C-alpha cells in the first residue's frame, strides 16, 4: 500500500495489485478501497495519456526525487506536488522512527566532558544530516560530533580550546 499526499492537503491510500488477464498480466488499482478503471498509455518520456470514465487526461512528470519520493506532475495544465510513502515509510512512522522525527535538530550538546579541538561550521551555515560540526577531545581521543539532521547553524556557544562538560550546549541548529 502507498499513501499519496497531493499538494500537502489531500491524502489517498493506493493499493496496486498485479492480476492475470486474457492478455497476460494487468494491474488493479484501488484508491481508498475503491477499484479504479483507467487506461494508461505512455506517450513519450515521462508523459502519459489516461482515459477514465470516458474522459481524456494528459499527464506529464515534470520533476521527481526518488530519494525523497516526491514528484511534480502536470495533469491537463494543472500542477500537482505529490509525496509518496510506501509500506516501509509507514512502518517507520508507526515505530516512531520516521524521517520527520529525526530531522528536527535544535541544540547540539556535548556527549562527554572534553576539550573543543575544532569547530567545523560557523553561524548561518546550512548543514546536512551526518555532517561534522565539532571535534571534541576526550580521554586523548578525538570525537567528531555530527549533525543528527538538516538545519542552519543559529548560534555557536563554544570556540577552539574551550573545555566543556557533558550535556553542555555546543550550538543550536
């Protein structure tokens, strides 16, 4: 099952089933539990012609980000932003491990007492998940503190040479 969100407002549950028909294989599509009968024909790269309920539709995929599962689609000159969640995304959300819960960063705190060896970013920098932020020396070992999500560095509370305690805020994203 897929959960499809259109323009950040309407949400649909879509189920795709492969079926056997007289010509070999076909597919059955259910939207919110109701079967959808439509003919879909590719009319070029990322372009489709769809006939449903005796109405004709032209659909074109303008942009897609498969990693984020987002699509920009034009259907009969109407623009739609589409976000898709598959069964794995739904399971992660159910377990409280979805992307939205891990992307919120906030304060980056020292995981242990130590000495700031290097600050790798400055205020205003955009950071990505797992990007190195600060190098902290503790017990003669260098530990790289990384971002737990995406964000912008709002404020840095420490500088090279500062001694920090466990739990002390190092910066805010």
